[in-house]
C-alpha cells in the first residue's frame, strides 16, 4: 500500500512538473489587425486567421515560442510594440524609413506595393495621375494613406479599416481607394469586389516585415533565423500556397 502511494505521488509529481514546463514555454505576444484579407482577418468562427497569422505561429514555434495573437487597430500596433505591450507586430506592415526610426524590423517576408482601386463604371480615372481633385479613401496610418495625401487637390478620407474604405467606394462616397496590391487583388476576387477594378501600374515597391522593439534585437535575430529555416524547409511555401493560390 505504501509502495503504491509512493508510485502515485511520484507520478503526480512528474505530471505536475511536465505541466509546469509546458506552461513555461515562452509566450510571444503578437499584435495584428483584423480586416486585411488574406493576411489577417476574422473567420466565420470569430478566430483571427490568414497568411500572417499562420506565418507568425510557425515562426514562433521554430524559434521556441508559443504565439499569443491579439487583434487591434492598425495604428495601435507600433505604439503597442513601443510600450512593450506586444513583443512584435505582423500586419502586412511595410518596412519604411519612418517606422525604422521607432521600431526594428525583421527581414522582409513578402513583396507588395500599392494599387489604385475604382468602380468598374469609372472611365475617368486611369491611374494615380488622374486622382487630382478626386475623393480618395484609405486606411489610417498606412502607406496607402501617405500616397493618397500626396495627391494635390484630392479630398482624402481615412478609415479605421481597409474594408470600410472599400465599402465607401462601392457606395459611391469616394472615387478611389489606395491600398496594398495583394489585398486589392484578393478583394477583386471576392463578391464584394465584383464591381471594382484596378487602374494603372503598381505604385511603390513595398516589403512587409515584423516590427519589434528597439531594445530587442535578440528577437529580430531569432525570427530572422526561423524565417530562413521555414523558407528552406518548405513551410513558408506551404503557407504561401494556402493563401495565394
Ligand atoms: N502595408 C501598408 C502599411 O504598412 C498597409 C498595412 C495595413 N495592414 C493591415 N493589417 N490593415 O502601411
């Protein structure tokens, strides 16, 4: 009886230690936004999903972390990294000189750019050069917003999400939207985008990176290393093909 009790206690202890160790797995606090399909969006079950979400989970695992993904406004992400509420942010975020003044970025994980989107029945705007004096919608805090505000004489409205900017275009509240090329391409294939079209060439060559606090070059190194492993072992391609085919 005594022996049995000892065995029981040892096994209980083993289970407890094991759980403790699992709990101790380092958590990576990741921030993203929720309306930028196919990079990040909320699915039918209310869960955050998308290319960025799969990628950061795989990167975290490769680097020995468990990703805890939180959703917030795009313009809140860099402040949350800066105040260390987040360890990193992944949200189709373009690596820019301006942002590099406040945060570090990993190596680029996706090549993007910007497109001008208009309604199909618009024959007047044939590209960025025709936006002078027009009404443009964009998402707040984005490179698309900078590009919109650089148009002389345009009336620019910034929305919290890109989805709202596109809704305003369809509702004829604005004449054009400037947004990221892969997101525009995805939108055109959806039902909501069937009455819209891209005009002109790709504006700007942009690259997406993961934003990290200036104090944490160690995390940049770890995620860069993980990214190069996932590129070599086929995981990156698997995730890419899942969302872009
Ligand atoms: N690439 C653009 C930027 O960095 C837009 C990103 C918007 N991302 C999002 N999840 N809404 O400014």
